[in-house]
C-alpha cells in the first residue's frame, strides 16, 4: 500500500488506497481502477486499531499517535499487518505505549497537549 485516503467513504464504508505493484502486469495503465483483496502473508501476533488512527503509511509501516501520560502525544512508527474493512492490524512498534490515539489524529502534531475523554 503506497497511499490511503484521509477518511472513510460515508456511502460505501470503504477507504481508497493506492497499491504499488511489484511485478508489472501487461494491459494495466496508469489511472485504472480495480478491486483487490489483501491478505497477510503469514499470521502474526497483533491487535487492530481503527483505520482513522493510522497516519502516513508505506508498504508495511505507518505512524500513530500514542500517549503514556494522558496529557501529551508522541508520533511513533508502527509495523502493519492485515487490512480489514475499517481497521488495520499493528504487528509492532507499540510495545512501550500505554494508549493509542484513535480519534482526531489529523489535528495533532508530535508533543500536542490532549485531554482524554472516556
């Protein structure tokens, strides 16, 4: 996955993504649309987060905001696994985090002050 949409499509409940193909396929041209099913290559121990919690991402990694003190956020790199309808598996990178910010990430920067609402 080389890029994902900023938010979910309200009508379809899906996210738009761009895939970078490793092997070129004859007959495909830039700008074509398609449908893909994404399956992880192997089962890993992981947990899922809402897709909206994920910031910029690449093929197997992305970023999320975490907090350990419920007052400030820190941007951390995470390793990604399987993508589901509205969530994504995180397979690494959150070992030292106590909480993941799952809402409002687009409005935060590293070190932003927050107020946790339960």
